[in-house]
C-alpha cells in the first residue's frame, strides 16, 4: 500500500472536520463544496483534486471500511466494524443524526447485515426469518446509535463483545426449522 503524503492527509482531515461541523446544522444535500472549502480555508480546486463532490467525499471515506470475515464467534467482523466507526466517530454520529443522510443509514444497515446475519444460515428455512433479520439489523443500528452518542463510550473491542453476546443470545431464542 502506498503511503499518503502528509499534506494530503492534512487536507483530507480538514475537509472531514469541516464536513462534520456543517452536518451538525445542515442536511447533507444542503452543503456545497464552496461553503465547505470556505469554512476550512482551502481552495475549491484543492477539494476537486481529492473528490468529485460532497457525496464522493463520503463514499471515499466509507470505502475505508474493513474486509468482512466469516466468523462472528471471534468478533472479527464486529470488531473491525466498530473500529471503523470509532475512527470516523464524528462523521458517523452526524450522519445518523437529524441532518444526516438516509443513504448512510441504509449502508450502515447493509454492513451490519453482512457482518451479523451470516450466523443465521441455519435459520433461513424458518418462516419468520425475514422478521428475525429485520429485528436484528434494527437492534444493531440502535446499539450503534447509542454508542456513538455516549460521552464516555466503550471501546470498539468492548462493543464488539457486547453486541456479539447480544446477537448470540438472540439466536438462542430463535426458533429452529419446523
């Protein structure tokens, strides 16, 4: 992997900080590149060297997410998920908030589904499988949302352990195939 130039990292960090600040009071669709670059005192041309638009910026940040593994028991998928959210805590917090982006929440749900529902393979023949999946995904989003709002949050390792235990406990209540 090629090491990113310090100036590029600094520029991207400033843009991210500015975006987070703006998302506290503006909906994502109301944020312009001009406003963002003025806020962080960066030339618009510099922004366009890195991103096509605000949505491209968000997309590229989300691309940093970890590779999915196949074992919930090791907490690997959940741990990497919480580490990613922790690294991008301020952005994730505002994206889930009142000025956030529904598309972000939907992508969050997709990531939770990929990381957790693989353990439900044995329940797929159950008539209530879709309800169980919906219940688990919505519960996980609620846990993430609560964690992001905490002033003194648990570590990503603790959250992976907590959510993993909750999921496994829920699966013990899931009815088996008829």
